[in-house]
C-alpha cells in the first residue's frame, strides 16, 4: 500500500485565465471543519503583473510562512496563460500541481455537488480536490507541475501544431487555386495542376502560357508543349481581376509550402537531438516529425506511472459500456491527443502495407484478425500495442529491434512487456490471409 500523503497546512486553487486569475486560499482548519466552511473563503483577483503576484505571495504567507507546507492547484490551459504565475510561485518554493479541466468538471459536479460555473467556484473546488487527493491517497488525475514553456518538448509541440496549421492553410490555398483554374484553364487544372501551380505565379492565363517560356520552371519539353497545346485550345474564361487573384493565391501557396519546409527542418533537428528521438524513430515507418509530435505529448516518460496512462494521453484507449445482462460495447475514448493518435494510426497503417518490411505490428494485426476481430478495431488494438512497446522502450532507454526467429502465439505477444535486445519481437504463422482492405472507408475513422 502506498504511504499516506502528508497534509499541507494551506491549500490554494488558482483558476487560470488570459489576464485575470482567481486564487482561493483555504487553510487546513477550514478543510477539516466539514460542511461547507471551505466555500466561505473569498478568492483573490490576480492579474499578470509582479505586484499582484507579490500580493498573492503575502496572502498565502499570512496563513503559513513555510512554502513547503502549501499545496497549490492550477488548471492546465496548455502552459502559456499559466507560465508567468507558475514560474513566479516555483521560484518562491511552492509545490504546484496541475489539474485536468475535465477531471475538475466531473469532480465538481459529482463529488463536490457544485453545478454552478464561476471562476471563484472553480478556484475553491480545485483547492478542495487537492485536499481530497491527500486524504484519499489517490492521484485524482492531478500531476506535479514541471517546467514546460521553453523546454525542447514544449518547443516541438508548438512547432508541430504550427505545422498542422500551415497544412490547413496550404489546403485552403490549393482548393482556392483549383477553383480559379477550373474557370480559366480547366484542361490544365485536370491534367497538369502540380506544374501549373508554379507557372501561374507568373503566367496566370492560358493566353500568357501559350507564348511563355516554361524552361524557367524546369518542366520537361514534352510536358511544356502539351500544356501550351491545351492552353491554346482552352475553353476557359477570365478577367484581369481573376488573373491577378490567381497570381496572388498561387504565390501565397508557394510561400506557405516554403514556410512548412523550413518548419519541418527545425522539427527534424530538434527530434534528432532529443533523447527520445533515436528511440522513437527506430520504430518502422515513424519519422522525425511523428516522433516530435509524440515527444510533445509525452515530455517526460516518468510522468506516466503505467502504460495505460500513456495510452490515454496518446488517445488510444477503450471505454466499455455495459448494463445488466446486456452485451458490453467498447468504443474509442475521446480524451488524449488527437495529433498523437493520428501519428500512431499512420504508423500502424503504413506498417500493414505489403510493401512494408516484416514488423511486429503487422504480425499483431494479423493475429487479431485471425481471432475474429474486424479490420478497424484490429488496427486500433495494434495502435495500443505500439503505445505499450514505446512506453517500455522509453523507460529502458532502448531502441526498438525486431528479430524474427520463431512463431509467436497470441498469449506471449500480449504478455510481452519489454523491448530492445531483452525480448525478441517475433512474427507469427498466419493460418489464413488477413481480411483487410486498405481502401475500406479509411477517411471515416482517421482521427
């Protein structure tokens, strides 16, 4: 049994906002009185300035001068809004803890019987939950605050999210450019869009393309002649305004692609220099960008006490619904990182292709299918297995190694909890071909 946590003398809950935070300071005596005494405190309004931070520090020390006897709960907002106050309180020696927003909401409604939603109520409830964690000796999804802003993991997460945003902008610009070209040069849009996307930055109309020298765009002569022939016979229409818009959209699209390439290079360099980078990229079909996305979520492997906690953080875990004698239904949980789940899906799906080298993920998938599991649930189960293998590789600091030497059974694959050279990840003998169609509604499930 875990050792009982020592109770703090003062519990503080801080509801984080962009400019004004609410801080509830509740001494242990009020917590232990029972009833609703702890709800009678009046939270403080704290702005993002040193003067208010100092006032908060003085208010806490009015109850106890020893920072080690104070526990402070902060709701996790991504790390940016809370960064100044977290840094200030950490330098003053206080113990800080992050509370997940969903955990606070559920506990407030069911455990503390608080349906009202105000910043003051949230601050008081966070302090109460921190006290309940110490009394119950349960983590209640409360984790210690560790420095994030400025760390390599936080930097990679920010860059990966920025890269995703650029992907969306590139898609929007591409769709817009296609719309213009369908009206002005439909023949070229359907056959040569990739090359035309560069050409129209300088020659936005079919008439301009007919007399243009396309060698500067490094287009093969046969393709250039075909584009000119299609342009001379084009049925498209245009106006000077549309031509200017085509030129602007095409150039904007190229600028976005160039920015994405620069950002990708930065992410790859960071992933290669991170301790987890070589371990994660040792997994088949997982590149530096995917590894950086996972590192941004994992941050420190010691934060996760078990493989189940890591699976939930990466968004690969089941939720089971069952009542009475009815059949249990299991579906994918909604929490966790969607970006990490997408990376795991792409990694596993790529490893299932015939062109991929032999790997444990294809073996595990085939095993699940042969046991009667359908295609997509089998992929999700394989994603979960990938999370578990990653967890143990990162814990042991060993790269992934696949050594096919003998068949595996379902039991010893599921019992495999180590990786690297200590355990051989072995292939299975498939009794029947896997029932798997790579084009089977893939877009319906991809997170």
